[in-house]
C-alpha cells in the first residue's frame, strides 16, 4: 500500500507513549553513552536551525517502544525526517502562520491530564519525567506548535490536488491483480440513544439531601471530606474524602467546571446537575490553568417503570422511521442523548481502524462490539433494530441501531471500493506534490551534517 504522506516524525509527536521520553526536553540536553554523560552535539543544521543528537535518540527510543529494531539504516532515515521537518517549518515561517494559542493550550492540558490519570498524580508524573510540570508543559507546547505548523504546510502544499474519476479507473486498472487486497465484511452502523427520564420529585429529593449536607457543613457538623466518605456515590473519590485531584481546564464536564471555578477557595456550591447525577462541590485549590475540588455525588437511579417507558418511547420513534415520516438521521438529531456520537449522526466508529481498511464510515464486522453485532445480525441494509438495553457510564439506556450499509467480504474492485481507491490515489498525488516541493525547497536551504551522518544527504 501507499507510504505515509506525512513524515514519520509527526507520528512521534502525536503518540501518547507509556514512557515520557517523547516529549520531555531538558533545558540543556545531554546524551548518555557507555554510562557517561556527554554534552549534546549538533548532528545537522537546516539554515540556522539545529538538530541535536538527543533529538535523534528521542525518535529512536520512540520507535523502540513500538517494538521496532533500531539499526544504522533506521537512524539515517529518522534523521532525514527530522531534516524534512525543519524544511516544513521554514515554509510556515515564510507565510507567517499564526499558531492558535488556545488550541495548543487545550492540547497540552489534555495530554497532561491523560498522563496524570495514567500515573496517578501530578507528583508521580514529575517524578517519572525527572522534570517539573512547568518544564513538561513547556516541552509539550513546543512540540504541539511544531506539529501544527508542519500540518499547515502539508495542507497548503496539497490544497489544489484533485482526483478525477477517470484517474481512479486508470489507477485501479494499473494495479497488478496480486496487489489488490481482499477486504473483510464491513458495516456502517448508527445508533440513537435515550436515557430514562427520572421523575422530577425524586430529583428534587436528591437535591434536598445535598442541601441538607451543605447546611451541616455551614453549621460545623463535620467536614466536607467526612461527609463525602459517608454519602458520596462516586467510588473513586469518596475514599479520598471526595477529592478529585488537580485537573486541567476543559477536562471535566462544563457544568461542573464552571461551577467549581465560580467558587472561592473553601467555598461549597449549591447542588448542580451533570450527566452523572447531582454534585456538591468544594474548591480546594486553583492556579492559572488547573484546579482541585472535592465533591459529593448523589445519583438518581431510574425505576423499572421509567426504564420500560424509555423502551416504549424508542419503539414509537422506530415506528415513525419505518413509516417514512422521520429519517434515522433526523431522529438522531432530534432525540439522541449520546454526546459522543450525535455530531456524527450516531455513527459507531472504530477508533482502532487500520490504514489499510476502508477510509470511509464502514468498519470490519469483527471489530464490532458483540452486543452490536448480535443486534444487527440478520438485518437488511437500511433496517433498524428493535430497542436494545445497554449500560453506560451514566446509567442504563436504550438504543436503536441502524444498519446503513453492509459490504460483504470481497477482493478489491472498482465499484465497491471506489472510495478507497480514490483515497489512495489522492494520498499518492499529495505525496508526489510534497516530494516535488521538497526537492525545490532543499536546494534553497543551507543543509549540513556532522561527518558521521553525511550519508543522509543521499536520502533527501
């Protein structure tokens, strides 16, 4: 299949590796050889931009984490990618590309939050990284900026690349029969999810309970941590006195975050609702881009009757779809309460889908969740399943599944796989456009290598 069109370096920048070597940069880089610390050295320059030995070693370590064998040839090709990345960045500088600071900040905060969840605490992250959180963030932001600029250049260079139907046909006819892959059975499935509606009287009772707990705090009859251990239904934080821990802005649900940030240190909120239930929140720490809270969570569990009524509601929606008075897509927009899929029309996506599979909205049958597989098994294309009961992190729910497309296992052909062929050819043409630009750009740059790496010149 086609080679990747974006330099392999970008993959290192994006990946969330279990180790932290990918993005942790020291103020004064060093390299280790034969158990002796050596001052880092410059191994290549692009104009006045430096590529250090530590940059190359970092890329090698990332490949090793993925199980790749690192040898001299691999190192040479990695250095080539580092040089190409510098050339891309020089193009971005010529166009004075503006980096969206908010985008970089969100990306950095999200990565830090993920690592803290993975390692257990901010202190553990700093310990494993052998750096302060400030330095980790600084290194992350530098890399996210480089990734953004390189991505901008790639889009700029390929914006006028088009593929016509006749080219797709010629491309397919030019593929040797032995190079045409065999695709497994695949489906495109959408879902419409509805949660049971809990009676307002029971919701008010839960809020009243939380208000009573708040009054106990105001009266000095216990601490927030003590009451959280006794009453919170969040098993992860209750044992810690309701403390969630330090999180970056934008990580928790918007209602929770906006309420928490409106409080003064030590202040307790009134009950607020989220998809998880109702919360009392105490703000216990805050800095520029992080905050720490305690909370007491009280869930409102639907009754059996409320759960049954949700199934009845879904059956009524299904009847409208079958009658043709409502499309499934319109029903998703009007009724679905699943935030993760509603923006894609309810599409159930396969986030681990490989690059050699269809690039469209279909996913291999074997990648389906078993519950989805058995619910759509036997459905004709365009049919809707009966309501399916499911459990979610937010509680019980019901859903309808819509089998929009079904593709049987088959060898690649022009009719069924036009989209895949179009995608492959488009990427090939984009790669050719970028390669052509690189040949021109490198002749306009002053590129030099340390003696032991001069063989990379032949790879550019």
